[in-house]
C-alpha cells in the first residue's frame, strides 16, 4: 500500500521557512483542492493521479520517492484452528 508523506513534508517546509504552511496555501500554489490534500494526508492507499503527484513534487521541490513510501499492508489477524469437540476429550487441570 502506498502512503503519502504530505504531513511530514509540510512540517519540514515549515521548519525550513520558519512559518506555517496551510492546505489553503498548497491548494492555491498547486491547484489541488484542500479536500484532496486532506484525503492524501489522512488515508493510506488513497488513489492519487499522476498530475497531482507531479504538482506536489514541484511545490516541495522533491522527487516522487520523497513523497510516497510503500507501507506494508496490515496482516490478517491470526486465527486459532477450530477445535473439534468429542465426548471423550475432557481435560481437567489443577
């Protein structure tokens, strides 16, 4: 699953420029809606068009590999094997 590092990139830019960066500012500079920016930063695996990726890379002056990382999918919860019950099977522990 692909995860976008948008929040981290915003924080880095804020630190370097000693000022606050808002989704509104990014939206105006890139012509990407604030709603799309919010979805990108909040959801793992959100589908993002290549032109949006390009505009974000240009805004942050980075390459796509700095914007995206591959995050492992959540593993399925382990299941216990089903136990067959029989009348003969009785265990008493003291």
